[in-house]
C-alpha cells in the first residue's frame, strides 16, 4: 500500500512535466510573399516594381526594388520604404542637373577638378558589398566576437564648403545627405562639387531649378533638421557631450562617434531617445552595443530599439532599466513589466530565438515581445509555450 501511494504521488508530481507540450522544432528562414512583409501602399508604385518573392535572411525581408533609376536591394521593409521615397529625390536631382545653372556648373567642374575634390559626403556606399544581410549577427551568442570594420570612422573628410553645399541640396529635395543609395549619393556629390568648384550661388540655383517642384520627402519625415544644418564635426561634438552627460565611458564614446555606420542621420535620434529616458539604468551598455554595429541595417535596428524603448515608458510607469540578454535589449519598467523591442520583419523559430525564450533570468512577471513585423506559426507557439506574449505590427 505504501509503495502504491508513493507511485501515485510520483505520478502526480511528474504529470505537469510529462504533459507539457514539447517546443516546436527549429525551422529555416523562409521565402515569403512581399505583400506579407511590406505595406500594400508601398507595393503599388506607378514608376517602380518590387519583386513578389522575398527571401527572409537574418529576420529581415530581402526586397528588390526595380525602377528606371536602377535596381536597388533593400535589407528589410524599413529600408524598402526609404529606397522608394528616394526615387522622388533622384528624379528631382536629375531634373536639377539638366537645368541651365547646374548643367553649366557640372560641365565646368568636370573640366577643372576631375576627381581632385573626391567624395563630398562621408558615405560608406563603396563598402556595402560583403556585409551580412539581415540581423543574424545580433542574435548570435554574446560570446561570439565581431570584427569591427569601421575603425576609420566615416571616411575621408571633404572640404567643408562641399559638405555644406551637399547638405543644402539634400535638404531641398528632402534627402538624407548620408544616404547609402549609390545613385542618390553620386547625384548629391556631383551637384555639391559643381556648386563648390563653380562658385555658383545656391540660393539662385535652387530657386531656379526647384521652382514649382514639391519636396520629395517632408522636412522631418526621416532626417532631423540638425543633420541638414550642422556639419559632421558639429554633430560629433554634440553626441560626445550628450553621451558624456549620460555617464558613458570615453572609450565607448570614441568608438560610437567614429563608427561610419552611425551617421549623423542615425546617431542624432539614437542619442536623443536615450537622453529622454533619464531614469533608465543601463544606457551606457546600449551605447556600447550600438558602437560596434557593422552595417547600416544594424545601426537602424539599434535606433529603432531605443525608439521603441522610449515609447514603452509612461509617466506613471517609466523605464527604469535597459539590460542586455546577449545582444538583445530588454526593457524593465517600474511596475515590473518586461518588454523586448524587436524591430524585425519576421520572427523565425531558430536556435537563437529558442535559446532567448528559455533564458531563466527572464522568467519573471509580465513578459512581452514587440515585433514590428510578423512571426511564424512555430515562433508564436514556441514563445507562448515559454511564457512570452507577442505583439505583432508594433510601432517603431
């Protein structure tokens, strides 16, 4: 009888473990329909097409945009939206380059300077090839070391007059002066060099060439006014000052401000979002993680993470801690909420995702993952089974 009771007790104690549903099996990165990953309005262009099949690599869709200006790969839906918006700027700059004032200046500049002035703005467009697509690096084990191919900073400095002209022209057409779009970058560079070396008045030239033409992108849709108004050197000084005020170590600050992928366009809002979370501990660790990004995609991911983190907090329940689980940023609020911002297109149930979901030190209180895109069926099941709630189509 005693043995029977022990057997029954053992069965009852073991029942929850025996009846627990096993986690889904690991799945590969899929190829999906573009319509599943990108907004419908983005796929309907009168002057461009987007390939309907999209491989997912590193949790981001690898889109292909085809237009008369060229064929542009886009690493993720966010970059696709940026490249689509840039088509209008490319068209406007093409029109400007054919106008009398700029056409004459371009011809004169080509004869006088050749390639002497060089690249006007500090764009890393020539180094894009060979960089891993997607965000797979950031989801690897934290013990994996990354080689940092950005030690030289943002490239060779250009004459301040050329950079100033380029920023002015970029603002006129609503473009990012630090774009990695090779077509747009070359247009901006050529026109800026022409204006600088030709000694033309930009006020006159822009008034003539943009008369009656609307700005391609609204003034602050993607670029801060500071990025147009301030030189790269001024932006660097501003970032250094604000990061120092947050208590970030000087060597981390130097690594951050010399990383070519953290252009003024991305670094200014990144630092601003962190600065606004005044009561949050762990900001220095997030800066250190961002300082070592190895691509524009990773830099934009880090910017989106801190943007989403800022939105998680409220006056009544502010963000109190930003901590790293490997290379994933975990937000904790005063009330005990735990939120993970995931600005990615598609969550796939991979080994890294499974390992993160099962981390023992994260199994406390309300736990939610904010995904800007969608998740596979297996990923939803696996996250739910490990106690995570998932909010898809979250705001960046």
